[in-house]
C-alpha cells in the first residue's frame, strides 16, 4: 500500500469544510440496482434470417433485480416495490397516458421478471407482429443498432429506523439493454434497398435508414459480428481486500467477506481495494454512425460509501485502485460503521457488497 494515500486521508479528516459528501450516507439512498443479465434478446438463438410474418420463438428470459439500499441507521429495515410504466417498459415518472403497474414487492430486495412477456402482453389483440413488438422497445430508433432500452423501476421505503431521515421513500431506475441481432440485420437489409431520396424512414419499423452507402464487404463484416456477438454480462465482485494502519503497526493484507465485522481503533486507517473477477473487463464492439465496427474494452469502476468516517475518494479504478477510510474518534461507546461498495462495468452491469467496522478506543 502507498503511504501517500494514508497521509492524504489523514489530512482530509483534519480539514472540516462542512461540505456535503457524495460518499457519506446521511439519508435514504439507493446505491445500486443490479440487473442480471444486463442484456437480453427478443428471440431464441438461431440464424439472422427474420420473416415478420413467421417470427421465431420469443426468448422468455428471466431478469433478476437486486436493490442495494443504504440508511444512516445500519439496522433500518426497508420495503421494496417494483413497477413499470404500462404499456411497455418505460422509466419513471410515467409519461402522459401511461399506467403505473405494480409488478411485485415486499421486504425482499430481490425480484425476477420476464421483460419479453410484459411487452407481448401489451401487444394489441395479442398479435405478435414484428412492428408491434419492436415499437414497444424503441426509445430512439437511432439507437437500434447498438441496443434498445427497457427499464425496471424500484421504489424503496423505510419500514423501521431509529434515525429519522428527510427521504422516507425513494425511487430508482435501471435499464436492461435489448439487443436483437435479427432485427438489426433486417433493418440494414431494408435500408440498403432504399434510394437515398426515400430517406429518412422505413415503413413499419419507424426506423431511420441504416448503412445505405456501405459496401458489400463491410455489410458482410457487420453480419458476421451480429451472428457471433457475445451479450454483455454482469461483473462479479470477487473480493474486498483491506490493510489496517494503526499507530505503531500495519496488519497484513487480507480479504473481508460480505457483512463481516472488522475491529479497529479510533484514528486507524483502513486501506481498501475492490477486486473484480478475472476477465470481467470485457472487450466488445459497437457499430458507429458510419456503420463501421469500433473496438472497446470495459473500464471497471468501484464506488465507495460510508455511514461515518472519511473516505479518501468516491471512485476507484484499475489504474488507481486504493481508497482509505479513517476511523472517527471514540465518543463513549464502540461505534459501528458500514462501508458499501458498488462495481460497475459502464454498460449497465453491476455488483455490490459491504462490510462493517467496529471502532474501539485506543
């Protein structure tokens, strides 16, 4: 561990500027809404061929939602509600004419649903036409080539707590990407049939023209990409490693488990590092506005939050992976603090964890 991290953390704790801290939990907060998987398709796997009058079987894939809520009272309990804006799966607040539909809820922060089933239930007369199904997912047709968005909306309420907060109920939104290679391939094929004068829309799909000036070799490359593309998966928070710096000694680096309690003395500094699973920083490709493939690699980031005590930074990355937490002064009885952490991949995938710290007098 680098000692300048410790010096910076101690300096920060000595300078009380009375500024609100993004990382300090002083009210009800939704820190993460994890969706797994973060990306789905509409149809079962198969060739890119797609006939609107003879659709392949829809993929009835479960998506699991898990909400991480935080409160300054570490023993607070919560109630959860999972809703959608009907028809479709829009984000809250619902648009005019939409109905707020409760999907489930209770004391459990985990919920599972099948997005495709909800969309199909809204198709007029039960006719599962391609145009009707696609329209339920289209937020901005220009986004079709790299995925459409559907949303899961969560409401968290404080059920019981010894500390009163300003926000007893809070709503959060998380998107699930819908990437369907068959629809993208068909859109490109239909666009390439058009004369430039027929731009900008394709009848039925309400889709701007795509790839109208792309040569056959590039089109073949795009179709290879669509047929072999790997869906985004959620990262896995593999472990949290800590090293404790006391007045006269330093402990060895060790891992802490979810919900584990670590004991320290007032003024001690815990140097913390979050570690994702191997190969979680996925390589992926996107189709740009010119219909060419661009290569990228996920940049994993860890967000940090605490109930009390000071954190040296709100976010760490692979390049700057350490965050320090300074134990506050002893105030007459042992103090329990909580440190929450959220791992994000920048594409909608996330995972989270936490551990507690018991602060004793020196």
